[in-house]
C-alpha cells in the first residue's frame, strides 16, 4: 500500500505552481475548441424575386462539414426551394488531435499535482531516478506534443476561416449563384478559435520552461553540478604577507 505524506509546500516551488498554470491553460485551450459553436450568414436573391432569402450555415467542433447536413436554398423561377446537402471541408483531424493533447495535458497536470502533494515524498525516497526522470520524460514529451498540436490547429483555424468564403462556390450554391445574386453576409465568431491557438502556443512556452525546473530535480543535474574540490577550479597561490 502506497503511503501518503501531504506536502503543500511543493506548490510554492516553480515546478509545482507551473503545473497549476499548465492545468489552467489546458482547460482554456480545449474548452474554447470543444465548446465552439457559431454560424455564418449568407443570402440568396433569385432573379425576378422581390424577397431575399437569408440563411445560416453552422460551424462547430469537430469542423467536419462533410458529415453535417445543412439546409441551403435554391431558386425555382421566382420562388425559393430548401435543399438538404453537405459541404466540402473536413478539418476534424487537426481539431481532434488538438483536443486529445489538451485533455491529456489537463489529466497529466491534475495527476502531477496530486502526486507532488500526496505521494512524492515517500515514493521518491525509494525510487529517486524513476520519479524524477519519469517526470522529466513526460514534460519533454508533452512540450513536443503541444507544439505539434498548436501548429496543426493554427493551420486548421486558417482553413476554417477560408471555408466561409468558399461556401457559396460549392454545389448546389455554385450553380445558383452563377445565375442569381448571392452574398456572404457575416463570418462566424472566430474569437474563441483564435484564443485556443494563442493559449496552445502559450502552453508550449510554459511546458518548455518547466523542463528546466523538472530537470533540476533529476540526478543528471546533480552529476553535472557536483564537482570535486579541485575540478574545474584553477589553483591560486595566496601571496604571503611580508613585513
């Protein structure tokens, strides 16, 4: 049975409170992406018709527009006919990879805080190398994964933004807009997506900075820092006082 030894003081150390910062950043990053739900606004005016039909196309996680059926409007002489269709564009791989890294970072940070506070003292006394090197390995790995997730999702957000302008050029809107008047009225609210990208790259910086503080706890740092009395220190003669 693993003994617990509660030690909240570790949260005042850099590796402790940085773990809390990583925890918060992960929640914000995946929360703004997974909970995203907005819409774009378009209009269609059939030739000879007095009414302008305004409709909306949803934009939401996981941003796989090919799997989501939407309603668009087509022209039948001077009247409007609703048509069910799907649009082109599947950006779910980048968004889902981003969500995976973010959620796992959240769980890792939560587990890390609990371990630091309740279990580290007793377990580390018996398994120094395993605990410290394992912590370093996880920190380095997730720094790299955050970088890949942030870069891929930044690309994905740009593709989602470009999708809006292409919506009226896709079938069946493409044929309707060639013969009638179509307008792209408004974009979705991209603020949460921009925030998710910003917090992702901020997470990369925070995790990368934490690598140093975690590394200082490993035996690798101790070996490099421990020098023999005469190692690396040039000998100096102290001149004797002469009267």
